[in-house]
C-alpha cells in the first residue's frame, strides 16, 4: 500500500466522525422533539429579566469592558508564543516584547486615567 494511506486514513476517519456526529444529533433532535409553539418562548430576555424599552442612550461601558477583555486575551496569546520561542528570538525578541509591553502599559494607563476599568 502507498504510504499516504497510512498517513491520511486516520484523518479521513476523524473528519467522517466529526461530520457525522453533529448531523446525527440534528436528525435525532428533529425526529424526537415535540413542537409546542408558545409565544413566551420567542420573547427575548437578558440575564433572566424581562426586556424593557430603552430610554435614552445605551451605555457603551459593557462594550468597552468586552474590548478590553479581548485585548488582554491577545496579550496573553502574544506572551505565550513569545515565551515558547524566546531562546530562538534572542535579544531581538526580548526588545520586541519590551516595546510591546511599553505600548500596552501606556494604553492601560490611558484607559485607567479615562475610567475604563471602573464597573459602574
């Protein structure tokens, strides 16, 4: 047999199972579940509280916190990849991460000064 068969057959089996399981679960749910439409099921809610009409401007504080969270995640990913490659990067990698940290800390100080880290 060709060498590619030994290499790619497990991958094809994995892909087949990965595609078959969601399809089987979807078909199972469609055939077994009952349909009982109720208007209460289609009412939107947030955190278990009923929806109220928006009065005035919607505060963007939640979006700012979410964006800060994403930025911290990107920083964590950058630190991890940098730490793994530190010996190969050498002094240049250390200087690049130092510059990254300076920019990041300056950004954090700016957000802190503007009150972006307060949850009110």
